C-alpha cells in the first residue's frame, strides 16, 4: 500500500466515483488512495477509461467523490479548486482569439497592466516556440501547436498546482522531450505541484517523482512507484541511465502483466 502521510499536499483517501447513466450506476474509479507532496510531480499512468481524467476532475473540484475524500493543502475540496490550473484533454482554445490572445486570457483576468502583460506574453510565446504564430488562429495551427498554446495559457495563470491531461500527446518526439525538460525546469524553479496524466511509460518514468499505475474498469491503483532518480535529472541523458531503464521496466511489468515474456525467451523472433 502506498504510504500516505497526513501532512501531504494532495491526498486521495479511499476515493470512489460513480456516474448515473440513465438508470444505470457506473463506477469509474474505486479504492483510490494516494498522496502527493508539495513540489512533487505525480504521474497517472494507465489504459484508456481507467479513470485518470476523473481523478484530475476531482482535484480540480469539478466533481465530488461518491465515497472517500480528497484533501488539498489541509482542507477538503468543496467546489472549484482555485489553486490549480487545469489543462484538460481537449485544449478548449477560443477559436475567435489568436494564439497570443488565447495565452493572454489569464493575464487579462488577473488585471496585469498592458506593458507587463505584453512582456509576459512574449516570454510565454518564446517558451513554447510559438512567437512566429502569435497572430494565427487555432484553426490555422497544428495539433501540437495547439497543445503548446494551451500549455502557455496554463502557465500564464500562475497557479501553485498544475493538472495536465496528456499535454504532450500530439507532439513529435523531439519537441516532446524539449517541452518535458522545460516543464521540469519551470516546476522545480517555482516549486509547482503537478498531477500529469499520460499513456506513455517513458514519459511517466522520466518526468514523475512518483508514478501511480492504474488498472481495470472500474479503475484502481495497482501500485504507486517512487522514481529512483533524484528530483534534478537531465531528461536528455535518461536513456543512458540504467536506473531509468529498471524503473521503466517496472512500470511496463505492472501495466501489462499479461504481456510479459518469460525471462528466458529470446528477443529475436525465429522464423
Ligand atoms: N461525466 C461522466 N459521466 C458519465 N461517465 C463518465 C463521466 N466522466 C467519466 N466517465 C466514465 O468514467 C470512466 C473513466 O473515464 P476517464 O475519462 O476518467 O478515463 P481516462 O482514464 O481519462 O481515459 P482516457 O485515457 O481515454 O482519457 C469512463 O468509462 C467514462 O466513460
Ligand atoms: Mg482521460
């Protein structure tokens, strides 16, 4: 059982969530117990439909648990959680605003003066590599660019916790790695707490300080792993690190217990 400390920052205790669909009660997750410390990056890894987004919705206070409790910074979450910035699985960019206009929304809501707003906007556009597309509209840019735009808008909100639902899923491998490294740098610098949903085992093993592997429907946590690597890690060099390989293999084995080959089987397929 995952070690849950009462002074942890985000704590799920015996959480279940059911939805009423017509006359049927459908249980999305059950018995979810895990906790996240302030400044930690927690990855949620598991197959489609096992309840990863549901867990983020609970942390955001968009929905409440059917059983158990969700505590954020010492208090039960009741209603919307204004301490988090949430990048949902759909990017929800505003089609009538340009890339720059979308990223500026939280800056405008926060009432930043024009000069400060423009300076911050420039920083964020550079960060996600969208300066040349600042004036484009969401329907004129690629799926990966939309993700980067949504990420910049999320960072503009300046919250202590990020909820990220597959934020890098539409990106090519190089850009993905660059943005992962950038996210890691920003999170460490600002001591941000992150809940990050992914299907990608490499991404989970690289970015996560801890990684909750989900299984089944209703979804439940099979195991929560702590990353053996230190918090300051160079994502560009991970593929040379045997500790990273061992960790990735552990995640694989937990995620796909039925697909594990016998230890003695050869890697090459014989004709
Ligand atoms: N508002 C809702 N009403 C009814 N059922 C829901 C609702 N939200 C989620 N569910 C159901 O709960 C289950 C878990 O959904 P969830 O979106 O959390 O899965 P997921 O792990 O994020 O999947 P994916 O990887 O495909 O995004 C699914 O079967 C889904 O249909
Ligand atoms: Mg989801």
